[in-house]
């Protein structure tokens, strides 16, 4: 008899050796009540992996709470994680519990944890070590029992070396580090997943025939590098099914943005231009600590790129060789809207 309280285990699809090896390591790590770091490119399924870690663990009956640390301003992350007391700041009319308390007994998934400010990292470290924290504006300790699952596509050891991530916290969180394989490393999974997404899309559209890919489409699927990984593959396949007038999929559109004259182009199409010489960094010196010099350099480059891009943040990210999310993380870290006024 099936327990009606048993949640459906999040589905993970693939049959390549790289995928199966990762799933085996994930299953082993799930059973050990220690923090786990999930490292992988965008679109590789870090959130799905976190859910599987939780539901395969002894904590599966308790809450799985998630927070995307890149989606919040740094000033809000502390309150979101630890909650606040009434009157802690303007607008805090009553006590509010944070994600740690909400995840009591279960798991807390911190996505893009490289965006967490250093002062908040210090509080997380205390929770990991002592299972205690104080709400924002409070002084009474709150005790929690939570398993931490972190995810990032950033190089956390490099951030730690730059003074932007606490080495002690990195040590505590990296009991196990699971690296999600990119789609290009999962031999045979592209076609397997493409057929799955195509069938599901056809069912959603109420089409009676099972979609199939032409030889040309199969070759295109296998030769494309898939920088957006599974998320990008799903979009490409679903777009092809819905646009096709027959069950045979012959045309795949990898870039849906129009290229016609006068239409806006994707930001990656804008040519990169060198930053103005006037904004060149001063000679290196040892009068200031390295973290402060790194901060000052990043702030100058962000200001310069924004002015050069006429305050279009996506263009500014491209000028700096960053993804938009990486740029937004730095933008919020160093002042946010204040940059747009300079």
C-alpha cells in the first residue's frame, strides 16, 4: 500500500555514464546528514538535484525550503534567512520567521550562495557550527536543526582567495561537492531528452502523433554545444514541436531573437569595446588590503561599463565579459541603483 504522505521523487532523466555516475554519488550523499555543495553550469538542474538530495535523505518528511540568493538585494538576504523581530527596521511591524526556521527539521537549499554578503556568511557559519542564530533586531538565540544544501556556478575557492567568501564557511559547506555534468558531456542524453521533451509537448498540445526528428534535426541537436544545458534543450525542442505543422521535426531554432533590420538584437551581438583609457586602474600597491583593492577595482569597472553601455546592464555585463546574473550580483553588492546616478 502506498503511503499517501510520500512525496513524488523529482524526476531525473538520462542514461549516459556521466549522468548515472552523478546520480549514484548524489544518492550516497543524501543518506549522510552533512552539508552538500552542488556545482554546475546554468541549466544543468541544480534545483532538481537539491530536491532529490532532500527526498532521498532521512529528512524527507520535513520541509525543503529554497532561497535564490541572486534574486535578493544583499541587504535583504539576512532578514530573509534569519527573520526579524518587530521594529527591527522601518516596515517591520511584527515578527517574521526566516527560511532557517521555516526549514526546521528539514533541508535549506541556498542557490547561488556566492552572492551572500560576508557578514551574513558569518551568521550562517554560526548556524552550521552551533545551530544557533538571532533574528534581525533580536538578542534571544534561536535553535534550529537544518541540513544545508548549497548550489553555485561560481568558483567559490577563488572567491575565498579574493576575500569575497569565508574560507571557514566554505570548509563547512563542502563536506561533499557534487559537480553536475554539462549536457555536452552526457553522451547520448541529448537525443534521449529531446525525444522526451518533444513527446511531452505534443501531449500538452493535444496532438495525436508522436513527434520524430529528421536526420538533419538529429545532427543539429548532437552538434550544438548547449551552453544553456537542459533548460536550453527543453526550450529548443518545445519551440520546434509547437511551430511544426507535422509530426516530423525538421527545423530547430536555437536563437529565437529576430535578426531582421531594425529589430533589437540579443545583447551578445553587441561588439565588445575596450574601456576608456581614462578609467585605467592605478598601479598596484600594498598600502591597502587586497580585498579593498579588489572591491575598488570592481566598482570602477562597473561604473565605466555602465556609462559606456548608456546604463544598459546587459550591455555592461557583456563589456565586462560577465553573464547578466554575475553582473547583477556585483551591481547589487556595491550599491545597486546608486551606480545609475553617476
